[in-house]
């Protein structure tokens, strides 16, 4: 093993930092989104054991999971650590040192947990043990085996030592393989022809194509000028004939590999050993991803070349050393090495910028390969995430042209049309995608034949057509079809539950959500949806329990926070107010720009008679959402209830500026104008505006009658109340008020007083209502709607005492029969 000086280490570190520092400026792209941002295994609430049951993406390894699903770089680190540890397993006296072997087995297990190809380090250790540590060449090894088979000689002690160490390594390997097979339930992963077209091709196309992929990967190591983040689908056309000229590349690759292996295995000098180890690092870690023994979920993947590139670099370094020392080409060798390092460093630096965002990554890939529909789709996704739907649509449509049978591309087209509000085209695209789905084969599971995300075509189509109430049954049929194809399709149950709720079938909706919860009880959204069903079924206690379950799983679930707090608030129980307040406060931390959170905090404060806090929260809601109808009205109502009626008027003016026909706002404003501003004309205008919009509004009609009464226009008040009583004959308070007006008219007729003020003249001061305390003898409007005994007019003194007493007795008798009428105004 080479020994590096500190200068060499610092130089190497500086070179790496210089090549890759700009990666710190790039975002999460491509697989980062699924493997990091959306991976539930990385959340604190996920049990640690899930890391051993789920793959790199957080998906259970018992599901349609790929062989490649772990971090190549992390696996490479432990692979190297295992190999370097194993090199110390031979003592100075050629004895076996067991501690490094035990540690090697542990590191192999860790490397395999990171990525399955980590297990291939066992093969590298075996090659090292036989051809480097023990110094065997292939002829020597064959001769030893022949001698033992013929019985002419026993196994040498060194051979027995080697066999013992190798047996330990092989047994460890078998145990790891058995555990891995048990985790995937003894089933090989299943891929579609879109992932790896050759995997589902017939002979000889399958074998010819898979073998051709070896020189393709070799060329990527030799000349990494055209790199692509995705080599699936139609990136590399199938080789369907032995006459395809690309087969020559395959033949040349095997000849070169065989030539290197032949010469290195025949000799025992250090150069041969270097080449043997370089080839083992190059070939063995690549075998699991080669498609030669079992299919994988890609055609080519540059990431699987990380460990093989180590072997390739060893070959390059060995060739450089040979040219420098043996052939005397030191200057020219250093020149070419400098050029090589410089060009690759610049290429690496520039390539890193391609990973700045998903858009830059996939557009760079399209420069290399335009035959991969997945790349066109991914550029479309990047533009879609930027809400640039028109441009995204062009890329999605191109994907359908490149790969007409790509179900996902047609689904993308449909979704984009939907985002552009072009429902007809969206439905047509979804129908095309649905027609490309495989037909039912009796006795065969769809889960083994269809990519799960392709089943979303049923969900998307159903979600589109259920916007039409006449097609709800058709949408339900699509959901049920998706469930029949994959009974564990959680999203189908969720979407169907939403539809059933819309169809007023809460019991069936609850069953759908409960079935989904059987599949995933850790999904906070499912518990939230179930709580919504409980609300529809008038089960508030059960709804609150399910909201709480959602919050246990995700304490920052915004909808659960808001709606559970709202449910507590609407219960009217004081014991819930502190927790409701806490949840609303947490909600506004998550959504600081949502006025609804502040509004409901204000409503809670009003319920608790905390007027200052209520005013503060309401004003914050109005600041965030000018013209917030409920916040404006309830702030005005708060002022009215706090004897600050005149402060309510500008708030009501603002409310009516945004919502001119707000009935309760008009009623409250009319009441304040009449009772506190003595502005009967303004009050009359408010009530008349309501009646122009809603002539059948009994409350506005009644309050208009009160205005006439306050203006001492008793005949008009009488006619008005008669009309109001005709509109609501069952309302007793209208009947009582009509009797009071008639009694007042009778009393005034007896006293020879005019029943209405002269046109164009003001009411005499002693007949106008100056304040509620000064004029308790009238019809209450708006808030009070109360009828009290009035002061006797001074003119009644001209009547006899008996007449006055009779009138007073009649009025008092009428008043005793009246009860205080409840407030009309209620919360908005």
C-alpha cells in the first residue's frame, strides 16, 4: 500500500475542494427530492427500525423495489475500509489475525446496508488473498489443485490458511445474501420496459444489449465527456441482431479485458498484482448492476461506476508509472497527466453547475440524449414547479412523441391541461393514458405488471370528471377499478373517501378511510380526513380525537391545527379555550400570512370577554386581508357590545365599501345611526337598501317600521307593521308592536294630537327620541327591539284626569304583556 505525505494529502484535498465547492450553491434535485425531502425515514418521529426495513427512498423493501437504492459514495467508503482492514489479517509470521477479519465482516455488512454492491468487497478480498497476499499465479493455482486431486501432495499450510479465511468470508457473504433475500420476501424486483427495455426483450436482443452495455460503461470511464443523469427508456436502442455493428464494441471490450486478465494472472511480479487488483476493483463491484445475472431498474447509471472508477484510476496511475520509469517518457507523461487532470477538473467544475436545479440538470441531459422521454418529462416537471405550464406542456407533448406508449407522459399532458383549465383536452389525455394500461390477466396481480404511479391515471381522471356532479358515479367507478387492480393502493381509498363525502355517503367515506388506515396508520392526512367525515356525521368528539391523532403524528399539521381549534371553539365549552388558543397560535406561526388564524383568535378572545385582545387580533386579520368580511363585522360588533358604538361606524363603513349588500352590517349600522346618532334618515337608508336586495327580509322591514315610529309617522308605521306581519304571521313580537302602535294612535287621537308630523317640518323636540333613557316609549330596533312605557306628552294634561288614567292603564296593561325581544344580531 502506498504511503501518502501530508503535502500529497493537502494537494489532493485542495483539488477535490476546487472541483466541487460550487456544489454547495446547488439545490436538492432529481433523486434528492424523494430520497431526502420526501423521505419519512429521515423524520424524528420515524422508528429507527424502519431504516432496516425500508430502502433508500423510504419505501418498504418488500414492495416493486430496485436493486439499486442506497448511497454509492457511502457504500464505497465502507467497501474501501473493509478491504484495507482485511489487508491486515496476515501476521508477520504468516499467521491469521482474526481481529481484522471480524472487523472486515462488520464493515462489509455496513457497506451492504448502504448499497447492495458493497457485498462485492468479499470477492475483492478473495482476489487479494490468493493473488497478492499468498502470491499465487493462475498457473501455480491450477497446478496445486491438480496435484491435490491426483493425490500426489496435500494442501500446503499456506493454502489451508487461505481456504479457512475464504470460507469465513464466503459464509458471511451467504448470511448477508440470505438476510437480504428475506427482506425482499424472496422475490426479485420487478421493473417495467420503461425503466429497462432490454430486461423485457426476447432473445437475442436481451443478451446482445446487456453485453453491449459493458463497453458503454467502459467508455464512460475512459471518456466522461457526455454525462447524463438518466439513461433509462430509449436512451440506448436495443441490439436486435448479431449484425449490428455495435457488437464489435462488445467484442473489443471482452478481448481487452481478457488480455489484461490473462497477462496479469500468469505473472507474480508487482506490476501484475497491481493490474489484478485494479481489475477486481473495476469488475466485481459492477457485476450487481451489469444486468448479466438479474435485471436492474436502469440501462446505464453513472453512479454505479464510483467503485469501478477506483480500479480504473489504479490502471491509469499504473500506466503513468510504467511510461515514466520503464520507458523513460517522464516529461511527456507528466505533460499528458497534467492535461488530463486539468481537463477533468474543469469538466467536473462545469458539470456541478448542471446540478444547480432540476431544470439545468435535465436540460443538460437533453443535450446528450434526445431519445429519452423521461428527460423531456422531467424538464416539463421542472417548468411545472415554476408554474410555467405553457412551456411545460410543450416538453410533455414531446415526451409523448418520443415514446408514444409512455403512460406517464400522457398523464403529465393531462395534468398540465387541467392546470391550464382546459378540461376537455385533459380528459382526452387521461383517456389515452388509461387505454395504454395492460388488460386484466386472470390470476395475475397488477402489482407485478404495472408501475404504481401509472395507476394514478385512474385517480387523476376521476378527480377531473367528479367536478361535474352528473358524473360522480363514473368517478367512483374509476376509483374502484384502481382499488381492484391494487388493493393496497392507499391514494385510491383517500380520493374515493373524498368523493363519497361529496356524494353525501359519510358511512362509506369513513369505511374508505379506515381501509386506508389499515395500510398506513402513520399517515396524518388520513386521520385528518377521517375527522372531517366525523364532523359531517355530527360526531364532534370522535372528530376531535382523530384530529388529535393527526397532530400526534405531525404536530405541525396545519389543517388539523386550524380545524381542531375551530371545533373546540365552536363547542362553546370554556375548558377547550386554552388549547384552542394554543393551536391557533401554533397555526399562525406556520402560516403567518393567513388572516383566518388571527380572526379566530379574535373570536376566542370575544368569547372570553377579552376585548382588548379580540380587537388586536381582528385588526391584524384586517391588515393581512383588507375587506375581510367576518373580521370587519365582528370588530364592529365588538365595539357595539362594548358601548363604543360610534367607533363601530367607520368599521362598518369599511365593511360596506367592500361588501355593499352585507345585511347584518347594514342592520347594525342602521341601529347605531338611529339609537346613537339620532340619524333616522341614515338608518332608513340602510334598511331600505336591504329591502331593495331582499324584499322578504323581515328583520329589515321591521326595523324600517321602527324608524317610522321614531319619526312619529304612526300611520306609516302601522302600515309597515301590517305588511311585516303579513310576511311573518307567526312572529308574535310583530303582532305586539303593531298593537302598541295602534294603542299609541288611539291615545293620540283621543288627545287630539296629529298622528304624523306635518310634511316638511321637524318633529317637535318633545316628540323626538333623544336617547334611550330619555325616550323609553318606542319600538326598539336592531339590538334591543324593545317596547317600553313612554313619557306622557305634555299635551295630555288638557284631558281629564280620568281619561288620562284610562289611557295609562291600557298602555301599562299592554306593556306588561310584552317581553324583551332577543337580540337580532348574532355573530357573522
